[in-house]
C-alpha cells in the first residue's frame, strides 16, 4: 500500500508498505461442522485407535491424533473446502503479480494433494509454540471453543507472526496478528508462515483440525479435488523429519 504525505511548501514524501502476506479465511457448512465434531468425539473416546501425532508436531497439547481419508467428513472437508481454498490462494497471489505465462503456478500447471490431517485437543495450560510446517500450504479448522476464549483476551487465540517479530531493533507494532477461534471457520496459509496458539485458562477443551497440502508442478488440468486417494504421495513434507514416509490423501 502506498501512502503519500504532504507538508506545506515541501516536496511530497511517499511511504511504501512492502511485502504483504495473504491468509485465506473460510467457513464450513453447519452440517459438515457437526459431522467433524462427531468424528472428534469418536476419536477422543478411543484415542488408541488413531495414530498419535504428538511426537511429530510442535504442540504441547492433551491429544493430537492423525485422521484418515476414509473417516466421516474427511474427504468432503479436503476435496470440497481445503484443496479449493489452496487453489484460490494461488490464484489470488498470481492475480496480484501475474507471472505472464511463466513459472509453475499458472492454472493447469500444478496439482494439489492433501498429505496430513490431524485433530488437536487443547486443554487449559496447553499451547502450540511458534512454528512452521512442511509442504506448500497448511491451515487450521476450528471445531469447538470454550466460552471463556473471547476477543477480550489473547487466551486460546491463533497468532500469525511476521518476520520482524524476531528482530529486536524493529518497530514491532503490527508484527503479530491474533485470530479468535470460531467453530466452523478455517484458515489457509503458506506452510512457511510462522504461527502459534496461546494457552487458555478454565474448563473445557479447544478442538481444531490442522493439515498440510503439497502443491507440485504437473501436467495441464491435473488439479483435482475429487480423487479420494492419491496413488503416489508427493514426498515426505510432514512436520517431522523422523516420519518414514508420507501418506497421501
């Protein structure tokens, strides 16, 4: 954004705010939110039936459980909402700075694949430290939020960090953006975007889903949101370098 300042009898001075970053926000239909809440209840009622994701992730949470493509609501979430949201993010960025036919992120020259999806169950005192993800895109879907998490405090909020947040000599105003979790809302952002989750106090649990998506160059018209299972995963881009192999959705 360009701002122009004028002073009496003085030449104009321009202020150029550089390097914006784009975060996509969306809303799930109520029926899908309810289906995912039911899935969360099923998973947490028998956590041993789902792989434990906590060893591979940054969060210090009560439960972090991997989800599978064949579980209720997962394919609809991935194919109808999250993968199209990643594609929308790419088109938004390309429209702002068109590649003029060059580069891989021209429509029809890339494909998207969900590779990780997991459930986060956060209780009082739990937190997720500042971290980034692997792959191309990541995001969070809010499922359940205790009433004491509200806009009047940072408790339980998702925070997006700007790069200057780490620089002691920078003006830190506006270098972090807090998001109030609202059930049914989801956010999609580049995997390199640093983010964290604040702890909260009081009773109840904060439930969310998180995911990783990889975008890779591919033949024209190869982007598909309908294939239920990818035949070949695109490589190990999960949060952990310890993971033996990536499993595509």
